[in-house]
């Protein structure tokens, strides 16, 4: 028998003898179906053998990060290695999540159940977008943590207590931030009052700080900076091919990051040269002309780079598992581009490109009504089935000449 055959048999024996064989094989089949390469599957299989050997019999009841670090220490005592611990954790968590055995770390405080109920209410009863839920969750969680740290109970909360919360944070918040936080807090207090958690007069006692019209214009990069961003993706690298299409949607159509992340294959009408976008704020569809430059970027990504999968979202991770990109991933990617190029602007994320789109439209002479329609802003016509956009005007404005990119 050859040496290679002997090694293969030994690996097969170790695989069969290690605990949790059905659970490991089920996960590896899932990875293969998600597009994992044979080499990647081999690495995962070998790592799972080691992980399974150190897992306790009670693993199906849940494994948290503390227990996982203990497993790493046990393995390192047997076979030490500088990168072994990180590699073990990287492979263990996706497997344990797939099985439903992973216990996510939580920041528990005495109001956690109220926060969980509020999140469920926003998502299931009010139908808020994922982005809105995430933003409001963060703001209310900070308020509830402050209440816990200062030994305040929701039931006995007074207007003077909320005043104190704003006073303590006044140095960090401007008027616009205070207005946003006040609005989020008012909605939470109404929810809390409806559920008997606090005095119903608290929400009405909140006073929104006055924000003067035009006191703070949107901070937008110049169009030359947008061109520089696009120029960095003018390569044959798979990630750049995908990211170029994303940047075009953000800067030319002024799409929100959540709208880009949610864009599906069936929303691109290739024959009719139209792009169907579901606007998150208006909560209704909107139709745009599919500009030639954007159509070319999308087609190149979908035809040559996008993983073959049944997932309908257009923008996916390039490495297995090929799940859809999240709004957070889009922010991190764009923010990294801004930093790498040294573009100085107040905000360095997808929303800055939305502002750049608006500034470009203003420079082209569109009315504010047309710009509002293009960006999917709420208006008196929000009850219409489709937002009305002057398609001819937007073709002229949106069909930017990208040929002058450096």
C-alpha cells in the first residue's frame, strides 16, 4: 500500500472515531452546498476533528465564548501553536452556530427584557427596516444602561431624570444628534407607557431641541472624490468588480446601504433597461432607468464573479458561505475606501455618497422635488404606488461620463 493511501486511511479513521460525526458531516455538506472549495473543506474537516475531541458531552446544551477559550487551552496543552487558538475559534463558532449550540454573548442589564420586547415590537408590529431597528436599539440600549448604572427604575422615572441624561451627554451631542435621540426616546417611552412600564406623561414631557433650517448642510465628498473611489475598483480583482457596482448604486442612484444590500436579481429588468428599487423610507417600489455604465458594472459582476447560489440577493460574500452582504459590511467597505484615499469629510460611509449624489443633482439644475423623488424621500405623494420620477431628466443627469476616471 502506498504512503499516500496509508495517510488517507489514517485520516479517515480519525474522522470516524472523533465524536459528533453526524453533526460534523452535516455541517460540511452545508459548506459544500454553499460553495466551499475542496481545499477549504479539508481544512474545516481536520479542524472539526480536533474541536470535537475537546467538546464536552453537554455541548448540545450550549457552548459560550468562555468555554470555547477553555477548549483552546486544552488543545494547546497537547499541541502548541501560535495561531492554533484563533484558527480553532474561527472554525468552531460557525459550526456551533449551524447546530444551534452556540451561546451568543449578551450584555445583560436589569432592563434587558424591556429592550428585547421593544426590538420585537419594532420589527414585528411596526415593520421597521433592519437598519432602523439596529439604530434605535443602540440608542435605547444606551439610555437603559444609563438608567441601570444610575440606579433609576423605569416605573419611577421623572422628567428631571431624562433631563439629567441629556445634561450628562451634552458635551458629546450637538443639536441635531439631540433631536434624533429625543425622537427615538419619545417613541420608546410611548411604547413603555402602553405596556405599563413608565408614566405615560414622560413622552409628552420631552422637548425636542430646535434645529434651524440649513444650520448644517449635509457633508458630502466632491464628485472628483467619488471618481477617485470608483477608480480604485477599476481592476480585474473579484472584490473590486463587485464593489464597483455597489459604489455606482450608492453614488449615482443615491441608494441607502440597506437598499443596496436588499437588492435582488429580479429587480433588474435587463430587457426594459430599468432598475426596481424598494425605498426603505417610503416603503414602496421605485423605478429608475438602468444606466449603461451601471448595467455594465452589474452584468460584469453577476456574470463573472457572483457565486453560483440560489440566494436571490445580488451582492454576496465571495468566500463561503456565500451569504448576502449586510448593511454593516457595506459601511465598513466604503469607510475603508474613504480612509485609504484620505478623503476628508464629516461622514465617511455609504450615506456620504448619497449626499454626493444630491449635490451632483443640484449642480445639474434639478428641482428639489425631483431630487427628493430621486433619493426616495418621504413626501405628500408617498401614498402613490410608484414614486414619480422624470425618467428623461434623470437619464441626462444620471448618465455621468465615467470615462475621465484616472
